[in-house]
């Protein structure tokens, strides 16, 4: 297999992003990935839903990619939650390419900037690949343009009123919502250009073994598949709550878009919570052989 230098990949990524943001070139492939070495790949994909391009780094798992185990998978999900108010890294996994870290880009970058971003993603993946992933914060990534804080706070207050809430206090940068028994929180991104919503889906503290592994890997697969859809990311917070988070540019949230976007994020969160509960066997009634025999029922596997 022919390998590519990081500089060459960064140059190709810069040209791809330039064509996407400035010329609207639709002749380019919707996505591409190329090998860097025996264990790493880099690639990009267009996201037609939010206008971004997504830079992704993969690290081939040794032996079988889905064998990427709990500590590393959890570390990827924690990175997603911990950086959502910053760069917004997204941890995922591909059965073919292995675990990944992605960064959505909303403006064109030059080749040097993309080189540095890709290098950061690769180093971060390598740090998380050991049996005891490094919990230190990831290296700083370039900051995008900053918006007007007061205007962002006025926009947040308008959205809160649309949800039937009272007027927010001056300077408020978040508000809470409750959808039946599903709590959510709407927060202004520190760049004052984007809005985030977090849903707290399931307490995973008691999940262990194969059940926990199934939840972690399902969350990573959701993230990988969502990279070309509406911005929705499954994460894991410091309390071990499985979270669902979405983000959108404030300038897109007019009175028509806000309720539709909120409903979409809520539906994704509800579906994710239902999946997690199913994988965790929440509410399942399991009969074991001894208990079944006491009731006269046939034990599992018994001949009748």
C-alpha cells in the first residue's frame, strides 16, 4: 500500500475545503480517505446539512478494529463531551478503519493549519490507544471567528421565550429544559456564534462488562454515522452519564428553524436513550434455570 506524507494530505485537504467553501464545487467526492502509515488514515467529508467539511483521523486497531476496548472507547466519548464547548472533537469508530477523531470545519483553512489540526488528532488518538488512556486535555486547536456576546445573549433569551420560559437574567448564557423525564440544557458556545443543547440520557455508572461495552461501541458508531448528518454527538460526562449533544450556528436559528431543530435533537436523544436502555437490559425480566424449575417451567436449554 502506498503511503502519503502529512504535508501532502494537508495540502489536498486545504484544496478540498477551499473548493467547498468558496467555489461550491460539487464535482469533488463526497468523502475521501488515504493512508498515512500502517496504522493511521486521514480523510475529509462534506456535510450538506450544516455546510461544514469534516476532517477525520483513524487509527487502525490491532487485530480487529471492533476490538477497541472499553477504556479507549470511553476516552473518545469523554473527549467529545469535554470539548463540545471548544473545538468540538467527535469520537467514532469504523469497522474497516478503526477508532477515529473528527473535527468539523466551518471555514476554509490553509495547508499549515490543517497540517497542525491533523497532527493533533493523530497524536490524540495515539494517546488514547493505551490500556490506561491519558486523561490530560487535548492540545489546543485553532479558534474560529468570535461573535458578539451581547447579541448572542439576546438571541438566547429570544429562544428561551419561544420555549415558554420566563425572561432570562441579564448575561445568562444557558437555560434548562425538561421533556417529560428527559433533561436538557441549552448553552451558548464561548465563540458566541453557535448554540449547543445537551441531553442527559442514561446513568452508565452501574454498567459493567459486555453491557457497558455494547453501549460504548454503539455510541461510537452513532457518532461515525452522524458525521455527514445534522450535528449530533453521543458523549460521556464526568458523572458517567451518556449524553446526546447538538450544535448549530446562531445565525440559522430563526423562529421557524429553532423549533424544528430542537424537535430533531430531541428525537435523536430519545432514540439514543431507548437504544442504551435496550442494550443495558433495563427493565428486562430474565428467568434463570433454578427459578424456572421452582415454578415448574422448563429450564433454558432443557428438553421438553
